[in-house]
């Protein structure tokens, strides 16, 4: 996968969790997870490269927090439009 994408899981019409897939090589799987902020975890590939952000509390994690974490990982921030589904959820 060459680009990021956001997936939101709903249960009974409410957002349960979300996952921001980051660019990855082939079918890389998570080898380690680290908490970045309350309700936000980072998944790392075996080589240590970030491959995704687990958003365990979609209603409590802001776009600013996500972009701050991405910047800390050396990744470009995402446009508000890409994270807008979190606000709608």
C-alpha cells in the first residue's frame, strides 16, 4: 500500500474504533505497539517503521493529536479532509 487511508468501525451506529493505515511494504504486519496518546496507539513493522495508528477512542482523539504523532514519527501531517470522518463519527 502506497498511501494512507482511514477505516472506522461502528457498532450500534456509534464509532467503536478507527485505524489509520500508513504506507507499508507488501503485507507487513505489526510486530510491536506503543501508546502515543490516550486512545491512540502506534503499530510498528518488524523493522521499526510505523505502519498504522490504532484509534481506540475516535470521539476523544483530535486531528491535531494525530498530526502531532505523525510529525513525531517523521511523517507528513494529513489534511483535515482526510481526517474529517473522525469528526463526523
